């Protein structure tokens, strides 16, 4: 649910602030990065009408705070980086990979949910 909320906010922002005259609306890139942890890095970038502003609104600030708490981030460039240069807006999110793994699967939860 948390990922869905983050992605919904990012998609809405991309649509809202996009330069709709451009052929490419949005690029999303997924990569794994490794240091002392394994990270899933997601980059969202699109052409924007906003000239230069490396700040985000309340939605992006909320996502950044979520990621900071979830990742227990101590590094400056994690959990999120925002760039807006030459009318191209880019947001990069970093999730510790262990946050995206499910624990042991309990099939009884599904059976009980639908009964």
C-alpha cells in the first residue's frame, strides 16, 4: 500500500507538471544499488514547465520522510533525490530491498479474509 501511495503521488505530479508538448511523457527506471545494503532505486523523470526548482511540494516531502524512517537513512543522498534542470524534473527514490520482501506466507490469512 505504501509503494502504491508513493507511485500514485509521483504519477500525479508527473502528469500535473509535465510539458505536454513533448513526445515522451514519463520515464521510469529501476536499478539495484549496493553499498552496505542492497537498494532498489527508482528514478522518475519527465519534461516539465517548471524552470528550476530542486524542492518538492508536500507530497514529495511526505514520501521523503516515509523513506527516511523506513530506511533508517543516515546518508544525505538517500532516501530521495530531487533534480530539476533544463526543464527536466527527476525524482529518485531508494528503498532498502529487504523492505520489499514478504515474510513467511500464511495461506490461512487469505482463506480467513474471504470467509
